[in-house]
């Protein structure tokens, strides 16, 4: 039976290989895998200390390390199944504190925010983005002045392009208008440790400590198995909003049970054990081995971006803020460029280079003289989130060059 499982699992893309440069998929570190497997022999449930005594303590320590990375000495937080559930909890708290008020996010924010607002019965609106894919602070200011806003979601690394919203400007607006700031740092949160970000992006990450709540996904850059998300609140007093009765749990200790500050019930203690072990091996500090891996990813993205930008066959998005870049082949019309994108994507895959596709508003790409017969353009997208990608840029470019030549001809 296990041999059959192994055969079935061959039906996958080579996610762990550096030539997989498409979606946000990064293999967990061996220490995370082994710690997870050790915990599975116990199969702890971190809903209550009744079911996960050791792993609950490890979860609290692991979450505290993430809070310290942000710059918080006090906090309340826990692990979740992923960013969607973590953001749901953050926006649920926001709705409890500002009932009926509108949630704002950028047009490039993750689609989950609008869906969550619908689930919670909260009004939701989007704020347009500038040409770099960041929330337009001037439009946000005008909307805040109109009133009725309870929460602004700042995306610290959009899924499509890796853009980082101008959190410093949003914090400034918070001094004039009454609203909560929620930082959705599910993808980009760890980049607060990187040493090669732009000055503007560095400032945005430094301002994360001013948010009321933050979401980070350790299963993205944190070297963890899926699913491992995390929601952290700066003010521990929001724990009162979680209060509930559970007559069949919480009886073994008067200490805080994690289920008392979570909407989820059953929660995998193994995920907490894996994260704790990984963070012990790779401390969340600037200049450390873990931080260097983040910097390597951005360096790889910048290197590939510069090659693409200098090539007359392509048009590009803005310079990568993190480790994500987007581009499209040059053509006479936007529609033709979109069709060529699909062909290059397929040809690159045949040559074992696996990229991703993304449909973007035309204003996010420097389309130059392309005829705008459509409002959106299909682009190639690459996420260079593995540390090894820095050393593989030459090989990635060589395959992309050959695939593009096969489709559109010489540069």
C-alpha cells in the first residue's frame, strides 16, 4: 500500500527543486519534518492542556518568538491552520470592537478578506492600488474622511506581485481617523529580518509593530509543513472576546488553554512542535542563517528581474520588493501578449522550468507601446523563495531565454 502511495505521489510538480519557481511552495526543513513526526506519535491536540500539555507550551514560546520579531513585548496569539483562518480571527476581533463598520483592503489584497467579511456579515470595500501594486494612500485618506471605517488591512506582500502596502502612511492616517490596522503579513512578514530591502519597504516592515493585529504564515517562509498560520494581537485584553464555556475541557490546569483564545477547536500540536524546533535551530534574528535565506530570495528575484527588463522581448512589472516578479512577452496588443504568455509558460514547463501565471490590471505592467485592447494582461510570475534560487538564476534564465526564443524568436 505504501508503495502505491509513493507511486501516486509522483504525479506532482518538482516543488522542492530550484527549477520549480512558480507558486509559493517551499519544502519544510528536515528538523520541522522530524519534530512533526515525533509529535505525531503522541498526536497532541493543542485545543486544551488536557490534550497537548508539552506542545501547548511550545506553541506559546514559538508565537512569542514571532511577536518579538515584530517588536512586541506583550501580545496574545496562537497558531492556525493557515492565513485564511488567521485573518478570519483578526477580522472577527475587529468586527467585535467596531461592529457594523467597513473593512478596507487594497484591490491587490488576498481575495480571502472579502470572503471573510461576507462570512462575518461585515461591509467590505477595496481601495485602488498605485502602479506598484500598493494601496493608494491618497484614495484611502479620502475614504477614511467619509467615515464608517472600522479596519484597514495592510498587505505586507501581495500574492500576485509581492507588493508591500505603505504602512507608514497608513499609521499616520491612524492618528487622524479612528480605525484598527490589521497587517496581513501572511507571505511577507518574515522579511522584516532581510537586509537587502529598499528603504521604503524597510520602513513599512518597521511599522508593523504599530498594527493592532498581524498574520504570518510559517508554512510559507518559515520552513514549516502545511498548514501552519499564526495570528497575533498586540493587546492581550482582546482575549475577553473569545471567552466561552467548555464543560468537558480546560479542567486539568488553571493556566491559559490555547482553545480559550481561538475560534478553532481541534488544533494540531504537531505543527507547534515543528515550528518550535525550527525556530530553536534558526533563531528569528537579523543577520542569522534564516534571515540570510530571505535575503537570498530577494537577491535572486532582483537578478532575474534585471535580465528580463533589459531584454527587448519582454515588458515588466515594478522592481521586486520581496522575492516575487512578474513580466510578459512584448507583442502588438495586450491580448496577443497574454496568449504568448501561456505559450512560454507551457514551453518552459516542457524544458523543466515551472513558472506561474497571473492576470493583472494593465496599469501594473509597463506595457509601453502595446495596444490596450484589454484592461487586464496575463503575465508570467515567479516566486524565488528558496535560498538555492540565488545560485540557480543563470540556469533559470537560460531556460526562460530558450523557451521564449522558441515562442517569440530572437531578442
